[in-house]
C-alpha cells in the first residue's frame, strides 16, 4: 500500500532572488536565447523596458517547492507533470520570487496528489500559476 501522508491545504514555500546569472545559465541549458531574456537594449523598446526571466524558469523553481513537499513523505514520489500553467506577470532579473505549493487534491486510488502553484514577486503580485501532479511509488 502506498502511503500518502498529506492533507488538502498542506503547503510549503520556497523563495529566491532571480539573478542575471540564473537567466544566462538557464538560457545556456535550454538553448532559449530569446532577446526577451538576454538583450537589454531590445527590451528597452518593449512595454517591459527590461529583460525578463524565462517563464519556464519560474516553473523550474516550483520544482524545488515540490521536492520540499516530497521530503515530508516517507514514500518515494516523482513529478507526473504540470497542468494549466500561466505566466501572468513578468519576473525581472533581481526580483525575489516566492513559490507557494499547496496540496488541493489527493487521489489515493491512483497514488497522486495535485497541488496549486502560485509564484509571487516581492510586491506580492502573482506572476506564475499552475497545477503540479505528484505520483507516489
């Protein structure tokens, strides 16, 4: 029997300041060298006025929160995927973001939990949202 020791509403958080090196390293790892992320002069001509972090980088940070969540269980688990991801507001280089990862559903029959992901900046503005699914082994 797979043990899922969580309750709906249980949550963890993770905070990090997104640095220029985070963005450049992520660009190098993914191959995404869009000027949105690496060209300051280009971005000055846009409504954002400065470079923005990759949206997927914010989801990568949510993975840290899901790992913290998994560590509260004795049962091994793996990421089963992400649903309904939306990049609501940009995350700029230098922003401090907080990921809140909250269990919203437990599917004991299929050994899964579903969690709401909310990523806010230092001003409390919602930047990224989504749903994460964990599969317990």
